[in-house]
């Protein structure tokens, strides 16, 4: 990593580098419910060739998407390259500390999750950090996919587009 990372504005090169360098991803807050974001993010990333390791104490010992679920990061037999955090900003601090302790290389905090103090601890320990982003969305955007959310326009927005009136034929 060269110089400090601006967590308000990640460069495409930084995000792409993270996504290209990792092979295994532990998903903290993994859900077996296919309607939950963590579930479809795990499914998508698994389809892209990443090894997915679900972390959920309530599901430990079971399987999600064919992958054994672990209760915590400290239960893993080997450190994952990346820890993807589906927990709130306050809880993310403890997860980041666990990621540091087990030797992960990257911590990625999902959309809406930001903990600057935890990010500083992780960076001081040599980890790369991404906050308030989704690896699925960034993968689709950076690698030019036509994804499940439509054609890649390189624009992520929540603004509604105006509806054009329909002309009556009669």
C-alpha cells in the first residue's frame, strides 16, 4: 500500500487491487436466508471463484451455500484473505480486531458500515481496509459486468429516474 487511504473516496485501482488479490472471504454475519444481502453477496462472490467462509454463531456447524459455517473468525483453520463484515458500525470494531488477530489481509465493511478507529487499527497492523462499500457491487462495476442489477453504467445511485408518460394508441 502506498500512502494513506482516503476512506471517503477510494480509487478504482485500490478497490480493484483488493478484489484481484484476495481468494478467500470470511463473511461475518452470513445468513442462510436467500432474501438477506449477505446471502446473495456470498452466492455471487462464490460464483466468481472466491472461497466463501460463512461466519454466524447461530448457524455454526451447518452449511450455507455448501460451505461450512463457523461461529467466529478465531474458529477458522486458516486465516482468510478478506473479512467481509455484515454487522453494524459499532460491532464492526470487534470484528476488525478479530481479523487483525487471525492474520487476515483485508477488512471490508459493507454498505452503511463505517468505523474509523477500527480502520486505523487495521491499517496500523498492515491490513487494507474498505468501508461503506459492497464487494459485489464494486466487482460488477470494476470488471464491466452485465450483472443481476442490469447493465453496468459505472454509476451507483439511489435516485429515481423520471417516468415517461405512455402515449395512448387510440
